[in-house]
C-alpha cells in the first residue's frame, strides 16, 4: 500500500466532559507526529461522536472543532456505544479508521504500529490488552468468564480486545451494508474473515471522570454478543428438557419407594422438589427464548440504528 492513507480516529463520547479535551490534545499530538513522519496524510482527523450526552460534551466538541483536524457528530439521543461507533465509521470518509474510547485507557502509542501492520496488508488490526491488571477483581473475573463462555458457545472473538482497533475502508463499506439492527461490532468484525493481526499493549487507568460501563451494562453487552452470534443457548434448553425428563423418572421411582416405606409425608418430597426445580427451569428457558424473540421484534421494525442530529466540519 504505497499511498499515504487518510486516518480517521473515531471517539464515541457519552457524558465525557471531563476527558474530551485531554483526549484531543493527546490524539492530536499522535496525529501530528504521524503526519510529520509521512505515515498518514495531512488530511487525517479526529471525529468525536456525542452519543446523546446530557453534560457539556457537545459544547466542548464544538469548541475543539475550531481545529481543522477535529470533526463532530451528535446523535439525537443515546443509542449506545456500539451504535455511536458505527455512526462515526459510516458518516466519515477515510482510508483507515481507528476506534478508541474517550478515556484513553487504551495505549495510543501503538497507533503507529497498527498503521505499520495495515501497510503490510492487514485489513483489521486489533489492539489487545496483555493483562487485566487495571480492572477490579470482580470485573476481571466477569470478563474472563464471558470470553470463555462465548467461545464455548461458538462465538468467535479476540480475547481481551474491546473496541480499540484499526480497520480499513473496505471493512467499513461492508459493515455499512449490514441490515441488522442489533449491532455488535466486536463480533461482526472478528467474523468477517479478512487478514487480521493483533498489537499488544498495557491498559492504563482512566485519566478523569467515571467509567460509563458498569456491571449491568457490561452484562447487557455480553448477552447481545452471545445472542447475536450463537443459537447454542436454545440448544441448551433442549438439553435441560431432557435432563428434566430423566429427573422426573428418578423422582417417580423415589416417590414409589418412599410411599411403601412410609418414612416421610406422602407427596411432600416429589411436590417440593418438582415445583421449585421445574419452575426454575421453565423461567430460565423462557428468558432465553425471550432474548431471541426480542431481537426478532427489533429487527422486524427496521428502525435506524442511529439518528444524526448535527455535524461539524
């Protein structure tokens, strides 16, 4: 790839007034260094995507847009982190795109290495954490459990990669043609099958503000990832029903034995165990089926994945 590529760095923001300016200065420094070394085109820029923030994020983006290397995109409401990324990718023009969170916990110093990998012919370059030491104990355990569970259910993904990655214009064009409403970019990109590689780094602590992903939002994202790429949970229900059938046979034999031995009140054990066990299995199964039906419901509406309220530059 001989031509110097135009780089667009897409930065989704949701109530990130404490970190946007700091993110701009650090990313701008990287861009200027890459331009000076002729690694990227002088037309390269940063695009901040305001995902329906209710703080001063958009006002700060407007102020920063006085710099020629800053573009702004404001969504009409909070559509979610994945939708904000998608909006930034689709609404911008460039040869290569890098997505990164505004808190800059991801190491921007490896951007040079990512661009180098692109010049070697890789269409996708993942920024992968080499450890999870910056996470709390509970978050670390949940993240590792999710990756193992997703892999066991047939969901392909890159271990310890979140949303810090480089993708080519070709990848963006393919993503823009996808019709599905439930967008899970982490899974979609890793399942495209193009030439890809990983660049490893150590994740830093957040520079300011508070994390926008809590346990519940992370859990929702994990459920989206699994249900968007695997029907194994539905097969799991089939196995559960078979297991319940076996337990019912065993309980029947047990109740017959207890009835003749008269060791406990007749009917108590069978009623108590079957009521709570089968009731729990049924509720769990309904929940799994409901997740898939909910996704079908959203897909049939064919509503837009995001709505752009305003653009700058």
